[in-house]
């Protein structure tokens, strides 16, 4: 605290000198010839005249407020001193009257220096033998505090507050000058904005809020009289303390009696106010993210604060930016949707009850496509530094140490200055699909998948390698997931052995670059072998498992990356603010979305179309064919909204993730153990429901905005007719199709056909396909042979006439879990 309680034992000699000189100055103003007669008077006047008359007033520190997206719900405040300047018109008239009655009853009679007051104080002090009365006017008090706030060195602060004749003289001279420039109302307004009221409240705005949870314009007579009485000695008269409460009430009576003397109120009004029960709000203004108005907003507040410290617009370095936030009086309107946040917290906490351990973290983040505005950051944790009640960490390397449940300040959902997080599994297949589409590979590109698949990526020895080799050898979740898949069905069924060879075709380093293009950052030192940053920098071309989501990222990053896809490839930096206004009301550009076209719109639209498959929706070309790893999403989110998304699971179920989105919101959720990445055994049940219901709740009542259909060329590429090879030998059929430019594969399971056994019963696809695309020969088992549906097309679906699954034509929606 820079301003202390006023010391009543000021130097009597200083008061005498100041009184004499004040008399000289006032006399000089009224009767120059008379006042300036005499060498002593002239010498005193000359010395006084040499004192400065200008008051350079630095802007006093102002509290900055962080509001929610509704522009009215307070999330948090940031300040060094709890102060918010207001105009006199925003202050109740009784407050203006009360402060004059308490501090300077002759305020409207003097011109900055009260000569009668000086004389009265001198007489009273001489009679008592010590200084009991001061003679500082409201104007002089304001001058002293303004000089103190403008001080730039410790010595200047001492000079501004020390009880010396020199200080008093300077205050008088400046006060006289100030009253010629400002109206009494302006002086009163400035005084009330700078005065200390105790309990961390500086200025009348903070005082009204802290003591009565009111704004200054709503203060009642008894409240105003109490606050006016505090200014003389905020500590001694502190109504919150046991010793200060009776003193504050006596002081209130004193102020009310003075108000009667000045004619502001009647004695009856004073009596009524004196009898009013003192009801204090005892409400300290929240300061910083550990004292947000609601605990569920803490992680968002933390993200905002870290984001602010990264913005050059607010200062040269983090220290300067933090100081500007705590003193600049900004009004910051955040992107957080408090209704959506409340729904997300409800969903997270409900589903977290079903997790294996209380310490498991269920995290959900939501981002608005097209702006990057962060709407939701929910996790089953409380943002708090108090970890005394936390359980032990599940990390075996931290035996006996506290974990992060239930309280933590670790940025679990993501931070702009701290890369890393959790493995999001197959949700990373989105980056491979985008890369392929960007390179001209159509959605219909078919790969005859095997399980396992021997890739060309080098991984060394270990369980990820094909037996006896050092080549990466991924497998699928089910042994039956083999045969031809395209991007629709491969993404919908999450076929690992489709996306690893696709990653090979387009270049793993290009897939990594696509992820970075959409805001994915990599943790660790890029020169430290084994870190994500190292792989991304030095070994991206051999990072075969990247498409399966082995890099650790945050829920917020993944929500934002998918939001860019939903926004037709328009990537926007994650943004925790809608608007930022300076104290004077000027809107800053620093709060505007920062977007760029990261992906060709038609490519993003095609990827979105394929992403409708995993969540049980149907693409524009009907290509999903019932492949859906999270099909219940479609029944939870109202059907009028088109949805897209992707599930993700890591080895040994160490995490389970779901991302789903509309054109208005992308929601990413994951369940993991933040203390120990080796914890395993998670299912999709809880995280899926939390994400699905969070999106459904957010969309309620909003207009339907559909995705945009991709071009047929992006979906299918250049079409080429497939020569008929029905009933031909596999060799003859292969030769004919290869001569036509197709890549030919022979299916592993015979199908019933009228063609002789061992000949080609049909091709998948048939009719036409992408130019140069792969074709699978379905070998006949002969008439009456065992019917096996073409691999990769699902079983038991009963495809209707005209349904061509690989082309995605005329096939019904469906799903599998």
C-alpha cells in the first residue's frame, strides 16, 4: 500500500510557517500592495513564488476486468491496487456531500488553501501543546496523493508524504493553481478516485464494491457517511475489524452531524442513518486466476493470462505486459460462453464418476470455427494452488508426492506457452487425410489393406516392428478389418493399415507439416533425441506412427485444428478474447481473430465429408457405408445439425478421445492420467458422452448451418471406366486392368458367383473409379459357393440394389460402435 493512514502529529512549526506563508499568498492575491509591503513578506512571497504551480498527474493504477462473452458476467479482475475511476455523475450525491462534510467543510468557500482553517488549527494545537488538527483542504490532499502516484523513485515518494514545511508549501501553491483550472466538482471527483478506503480499496468505486457490494451511484446515506469517515484513518477506523468497527460507527456519526450542520440533511435523516445496522459485504474483489468468481473458470482464466503475456501489443516483455494488465484498467470481454461452460462442467463431472480412479482427468475444450474463440474449457479439477488435500501422484517416479487431484494450476487443457499434453490417437488421421487431399488424392482412393501392414518406416527392434525386421508394422483393432477401404470408410472405421500406407504415399514429413500448419506444437527440446520436437525436426520422414496420434498435444489444440477444418480450412489462432477496450474506451486490435487460409477450402470440405462417417452422419456422396466408431453421436446431437468428428485410442488404452463438430463449434475431449502417461485401461464411454452432450447442449436453439459439399473431382478425382473382366482368369484380368493404368489386387476371400470357381466374379469398385486407382479382383467360389461380402464393406448390412460401397453410391447410413 503506497498511501498510509494520515499521521495527526504533524510538525507544529511547519503548520505555523505554512500558515504565515498561506496568509501572505492569499493576501497577495487580494491586496497585492499591502501584502507585499515589508521585507519579510516579500522574501516569503518570493520563495513561495518560486515553487511549482503545475501538477503532473500520472494515471493512477486501474483494475482490469475480465468478463465473459455476454459482456456482463465477471470472470476475474487483475490489479496492483483495486481502483476504478468514475466520474462525479456516477457517484451518489450523498457521497459527495459526505466526503466534504468529513474532510473539508469549507471546501466550497476557499480557493485551495483554507486560511481560516490554518488559523483555527494553529490555535487548537497551541492550546493542546501538540498537533491535533491539520489544515489540509481536500484540494491539498488530492495534490499530495497525485504527487505520490506520479513519483518515479522511492525518494520522490518520501518527499511527497513527509511532514515538512517544504511539502506543505508545495501543496498549497499547486492547490491554489489547481483551483483556477478545475471546478470544485472536478476536484472532488479526482479526490474520491484517488483516496484510500482500506481493505485494499482505492477510490470510491472499489470502496463501494468491497464494503457494500454496490456501485458508487447506489450508495445510501448511512453507507456514504461510513465510507467518508474511513479516509482519515482507514486502518484505525476499519469496520471489518473488532477494534475498528466501533470507531467507524463513531466516525459515521461525526460525518452525519457535519452534514446536518452544512444543511445537506436534516437531523431526522441523520438520526435514521445513525440507527442503520452496519451490514458489510466483506467482499474482496477477486484478483488473478486463483480467485476467479467461479472455480470452473480458472483454467480458462489461466489460459487468458498466459496468452496476454505472449502479446507484444501489451509491452516489451512479460513483466511489462503483466504490469499493464494489473494497472491499465482494461475491460476485456472473453470468448468464454458461461452457459456452455456450465453445461460442459456438468457433463464432465457426471461422466467422471464412472472413471476408474478419482484422479483420472476428463477434459473437454470447445472452439468456434472461423474465429478461434475458445468457448469451453472444462475438466474435473479445481484451479487452485491449495493442494494440501490432494491425493498422492500415480507416477511411480514421484512416490509420496502430491498429485494434481482435486486441485491444480497445471494447464491441463492447454496453454499458449507450454506445448504438450496427451496422445490423441487416431484423431491424427485427419492430418494424413488432409495432406493426401491437398496432393490431389481423392476421397475415393482405395487401398487393399492387410492386417498387419509392413511399412517402409524404420523403427528399430521392438513390439512396433514386424517380426524379424526393423520396419514399422501397424495392426488394426480387429483381425477382420482387411481388404479395400477408401478415405470415407477408412476414416469411419479408423483403419490403421489404410492410413499408414497413405502416409507413406504422401510423405510423413508432409503430414507432420500439415499438423503444424493447423496449430499443433511439439513438446520437448528439438535437439533432444526421443522428444516429439526432435522427431518433428529431425525424423519426420520416418515418423510412421504419427498418423496414429503418438505425439502429445492438448485438447485445445485438437479442438482448434478440427475447427479450422470445419471452417473450410480457415485456421485461426486459439483466442480467449472477443474484445479488449482500454480504460478510455478505445477498442484494441489485439482482440481481433487472427486467421489465415491454411488449407484449400475444397480440401477441407472433403475432409469434413469423410469425418462425418465416424460419428454416424452421412457424407454428401453417401460414402460412409455404415462405418462409424462413435455412431451414437448422431442420435445425441439434434439431427438438424450436420456433424463430423473422429475417435482416438492409444496403445493399451492409455487415452481415449473424441472430437466432434458442427459449423458452429468443435469440441475435443480426452480421458487420461495427467500424472502418469503409462496409466491404461480407459474406455470411450465417459469421454464420448461428455463430448457428445457438450456439443448437443451448445447447439440447442441455434440455427442449422450446413457443411459445404466438396467438388466431385476432390471426392473421386478424374474418373475412368473399368474394363469388364468378369469370368476371366485372375492373370488375364490383372493384365487387362494394369494395361488400363490401374493397380490390381486379388481379394483373399472367394465369393459366390455364376462364374466358374477361380475366375473373377467382380471387381471392387466396378463401373468407374479414380484414374489409376486400385482395383480388387473378387474371386469366384463358383455357383453355390460360400458367400463372403467384399472385404472392408462390413457385414450384415444388406446393401440394396444400386449400392456401390467403395464409390459411396446409394448406400444407407448405419454404424458400428
